[in-house]
C-alpha cells in the first residue's frame, strides 16, 4: 500500500499517475494511483475507494519488471475515462467477444482509463452488481 509520503509528495507522482472521481457512485470521492513497488522493480494500479465502513485499498493491476529495470520510472498512465461509449478490443477483432464482453462499453459514470507499457489500453469501471472494479480491454494505442 502507498505510504503517507507517496500520497502527499507531488513530485513523486507523474502527470498521469493520480486521478480522482466518484467511481462507485456513492457520492464520495475515490482516488486511483500508479505507484512504484518498494519490494521489487515494478508498479501497480491501486484505488482507494469509499465503502459504507470507510475506505478500502484495492490493487487492480500489478506488474513486476525484473531486476534489470530496478531504476525505471512509471511505465503506465492513468486518466479519467469520461461517461460515453468505448469500442472494445473484441469489437476491433483482437478476439471473439464473449457473452459477458460487450462490443461497446457504455460508461454511465467516470472510470479509470489505463494506458499500459505494452501499448494495451483498458478501462477499469465499477460494476454495481458485484461491487468490484471490472476491466475491459479497448485494444492497443496504435488503434487510437
């Protein structure tokens, strides 16, 4: 989990490493962070989401780079995905759409847009029925 120093140090977070919105539609502000690991060369997408009992830290994505990348900076970016329609990777022909995988993601509230190191793009959105974040792949940055 992020330390108090990481959360308060403006210079430790890149331009696309921290966002906030009401992701779970409960009227309270939630925050998403890209943070470097202190245990190994890597980074993670971590969200502090409000709950009825307070707040909960969730690790949505984690990448371990390997020892040769110990000094590397952040390789992913996050920004707000605004409400609207997004064409998914399966609709772009990357694979066959599964029954629970839409060709078009119709966001009704803000979500987390993640641009990964390998060019892959995903949106993490709050799934109201399961009360969890769900990831939908949008394809590759070359598609945009």
